[in-house]
């Protein structure tokens, strides 16, 4: 596995994010909120790409350490990295009780997601775990209604349905038969925990410093992971430098950096959109598995990946395409409004009929 190749891909993805932002600024006639949402969604795609690329790395590291030891180590390294950033920026002094309380709650959800997934995978297949983890895409819009007061539109629900079908086609192995066991139940608990994390981040991102709140989250998750190690596992001595490098990458980039970015940008996009974007994680995981390990994806798997991507595009672009077609149809029906942009937009919205 080439870490330099992964880093090069991340820098290329950063270029794509910047390009999307500038194109949105050039072509969008909407309010600045639309531009910020385009940038936020592009950034979340980049985060999902990072998560998907690390499945191979996590699998390699788990050959040398137990799951909870890995979690405790990556969270500890993440805490150190975030603490150093706060010291350098001198932003640690403003920590409030509100940030401490909500950061702790989100940290419990973060730990619960990883813990349920890690323990549950001992009794279920990786394909079932991937599908059940992705079920948070259906749970986030439901939880977002009472917590965020966000009612997803029809395009978001269509995207959710497409993503769930795509997840099933990509992750499940229908030829091997489907069954439900205790591992599946635990991994479904992981999906519930990650649902709370996504929704709570959307809720708390509107107040507080993202770096300080991320530090609290990772610290709480690390303490709970360390307690789990003390109760159920034993530390593994004599790890190689390569293993520690992999754990450091997971702690600094995959944990600390991605959560800070989520805390920063998720306030600009609905939680349902974020959940749909995160369904790209198994797609990216499959692509990196093909690239780095020579994995093979069946025709059903490729179809599932296409449906996941389609679900995200439908949720993102559906309203704009629908409004464009409606406005065009109304301009043909009422040609006298064709030269008046304001009047035409009013017709498209149905206010002038």
C-alpha cells in the first residue's frame, strides 16, 4: 500500500473542492447559502473519500492489535494533535460549559458507533456490517425532524431510497444467503450511534469552537475506549514503526482532522444531505480495495455503487433541475414573461398563477 499515493489523491480532491466552490460562485444566482452548501457538500465528499480509503489500512493494522486498543490509540493521538493545535492558536482559553457538555454527548455517540461496529463484526460478515452501518442514511432524516426541525423534501427521500437499495446491492452477498444474528443487531446499534453523531454535530455546529468541541469529543471517546481495553482486552507490546505510523495517520487525519472539518462545514448543509454523502464510503472503499488489493466488484456491486451516487445526485440536483424545467415550461406557456426574469421566477414558483 502506497501512503504517498493516498496523499496525492487527497491533494487532488482538495483541488476538486476548490473548483466546485468557484464554479458555484460563478454560476449560481442564488443566495450565498447555496454557495456555502456546495462547498460544504464537496468537503464532506472529500471526508468520505478519506474514510473509504482507510478500510485497507485498518484491516492491516488489526492484524497486529486488538480493535479496542486500536481505537484507544487513535483517539489518544487525535487528542494530542488537537491539543497542540489549540495551544498554538491560543484558543483553549475560551472553553465553555456548553461546549464541554455537548462535546461529551457527541463523544459518547462517536465511541458508541466505533465500539458497536468493532464488536459486532466478530459475529457478522463485513458485507452485512457495511450495509447496516449505512442504514444511518434512513435514520438521520427521521431523527432530524424533532432535533433539527428539518423536514426532508421529496428529493431527499427519493435519494435515501436509492441509496439504501444501492447499499444492499453493493454490500450484501445474496448468493451466500442472508441471515440475522447478534452481530447484525450490534452493528445496527452502530448505525443508530452514528445517526446521533451526525444529527448532533449538525445541531451543535452552530455554536462553539469546532476545534475545542472536537477535542472534547475525541477525548471522551478515547477515555471510553481505554476503559474498554482495561476491562476486556490487553495492550499489545512491540508494535512496529509501520503499525504506529498507520495508527498515527488514523488518529491525526482520519479522526481529528475529519471531525474538525465536519464540525466546521456541516452547519451549512442539511443533516439528511450529509448522511446521503456518507453513503459513498462503501463505494470509495470498494474502489480503493480494487486499486490497492486487487479486489473484484460484481455487476450487481457496480450497479449498487451507481445507485448510491444517483441517490446523492438526485437529492442535491433534483430541486434545481425540477425548477429549471418548470420555469422553461412556464416560459413556453406564458411567452410574455420570457424577457422578465423576476416575473418568470415567480411563475416557476407558482406565485403568479
